[in-house]
C-alpha cells in the first residue's frame, strides 16, 4: 500500500480480463463488489477517492492526529482487499468497509491515548441512561401539561446563525464533548450522510439503538448551542 496526499493507494493483484464495469463510476453494490474482486483498478481507485475522505473524518474521532487517521484509512483498505472474498453481503459494502475502519480506529485510539477500561464502561453507561435533555426542562406529572416543555428550546435560525466563527467553534466543541457512541452516530448520520440502516450496521447496534444514540447526540448539541445562539434568537 502507498499513500499519495490524503488518498490511500492499495496495490491490487494483477488485473484480470476487463468487465462491463471497467473505467466507469460504479455505484451498485453487486457490480462494485464484482469489479473489485476481479481486480478492476479503475473501480477500486474510484471507490477509494469517494469513500476515503469520509473514512478519514470518522477515524479522526478516535485518534490523536490527522497522520494517524490516514494510517487507519490505509490499513482499512488493505484489510478490505484481503477480505473481499470473505465478504458475504449481509450489509452494504460501504457499511462493511466503515465497520472495519471504526473497529481499527477505536482500537488504535485506545492504545494511543491509553484510555483505562473503566472509562469506556462509564461512557457506555452514559450512552444508555443519559436522557439527552435535562428532565427539569419538561413539566412534571402534577403540572398543567405533563411531559410538555417547561423551558422550551430557544428559537434560532441555524442556517444564518451557525455561519459565525463563534457558533462553529461551539458546534465543534459540543460534538467533541459527546460520549463516543453518540458522537459516532451523529457524524455517521448528519455529517457523512449514511442511512439509518448503514449507520446501525457500522455501529454494530440495532436500528432502534442507533436512533436513540442519534436523538441524544442531537439533543445534547442543540442544548449546548443554545448558550451561544439563544441570546441572539
């Protein structure tokens, strides 16, 4: 494997006879998998170019530097080449690739930062039990409208107000402060644009759990942004 700029270049086995997908943008999973398995270099270069930037952003959630994230992406592509024949197609090809990357990034990030095991357990507990929005912001069982907002969210226009440097910095800080699994769900869905099914597959959770993680992540981020944007609303 070689690295050229931010692009990982994996050296494939000698190319076999060209097929109908050669030298064109391949998006269908079955066609793409067939092209990669027969050593179609054009199809492989295309998918590396399309997916690597998102993979780099996902890896960067766990490792301490851009350079280490690039290494994770390169190692992932090498693992993909080696494992193509064993891929059974139970998830989408992209989900499978991103799952390999996320597992490698998590493992490497833990070693690089020397995170203690109990810290990871505490974070998982927070993922499961944290309500996302403080309960005191809702009306109690003896109020006029139980379960309704007691302190509703501030109204603001994200398209206009999130363009300021202060808001962007607050957004990045809020995302960075999320528990790891919530942060992964938010980045997969709202930053990288994966479908709910793909995100659940990459995270290794059920669709329902993925939705809970995403809801809590969005709620935490919005609450954090209220401190910055609420006064201008």
